[in-house]
């Protein structure tokens, strides 16, 4: 099978990973990652895996780190792929770009997503078991065997809110609002989701993240505007 233009061949014996091995390592933290999503990211030039003589994709440790970075920036900051790609292109060129989208923090491409059990999560967030229970019962945190850094951030925020007298039960409307936003996104995606091919599913997921990011901008602006009334 001929290789795409500019595509590197696998250089001899190596520890490169197949698509299946990449999925095995990443789907614990990114359960929506699929072979079609990997191919979609390759089409968008976010990753460029090597190919064997037979044309099979092979991923290096740096490819894995890059994938983790892209997926984390999508999930935690809802950044469009073109923004993430621009940031990575600048890094590849030796520049020192600012974090995209005004992100306060960004995952290191050399770090890994942690998997914390319930007790470790509570300790890491400085919370109490009861606060975690309340967050779960209020649908602010989905119960699981292991939790990632995104849940740590949520629980830490709940700890700080509790100091101001805001309990998880006061935030139940957040879940309802999220479900309404999901309905808006699903309606917007209908023209794409009607097509059942793998590429369309990957494109729908990317578009969903972009729409979610725009909704977040509108929501934040409304909150800032409302806060401005407190100064009057």
C-alpha cells in the first residue's frame, strides 16, 4: 500500500503501538475515543503516525502524548481542533505560544491522566466523603470506580462553594441546564448524525465540542454581566 505524501515509514525494530494498543491505553480516560476518531485526528493533521511497509499505522510515545494533550484540551477547554493544531504547530516550530483559548492550565504532553479511587479523590480535593456523596446525589459527579483530574477540579470547587454556604443540592439546576444545552447541540448535529459512517460520527463529536465551547462563552458572559450589577 503506498504511503501518503510525507508519511514516514516505521524505522526498524521499535516499540511503536498499533491503533488497538493506543485505544487500550487511552480509552480509560477518554472513553469516547474510537478508531474513527483517531483517523479523523490524523486527517486534521493533529497526529502523524508512522506506517509499516504494509501501510498499518504505528504510534510512537510522542504520538501518544500528543493525543492525550489534544483530547484533554478538547474535553476540559472545549477548544476547536484548528485552535489546538495552531498551538501545536507553534510548539513544533520552536515558538512559545500562549495557551489556546485563554486556558489557565494545560496538560503536559509528557504527563498522564491520573486515576484516583474514591478515598484518594476525597483526599486530593480536600473534601469530605459526605460532600462527595452529596455531589453524586445531586448529579454533579458521575459515580465511578476511578476518577480523573477533571473530577478533582469539580470537587475542589464544591469545597470552596461550601465555605460560602453553597451546597451541592443548590446546584441541581446545573444538571438540568446541561441537559437542555445537550438538547440544543443534538438538534444542531442532526444533519451530520443522520449519516451513519464512522467519519461523520467523528465530525459530529468535534462539532459538538465546538458548539459546547461557544455556549460556554455565552454563559460566562451572562454571568459576568450579572456580576456587574453588584457594583451598582
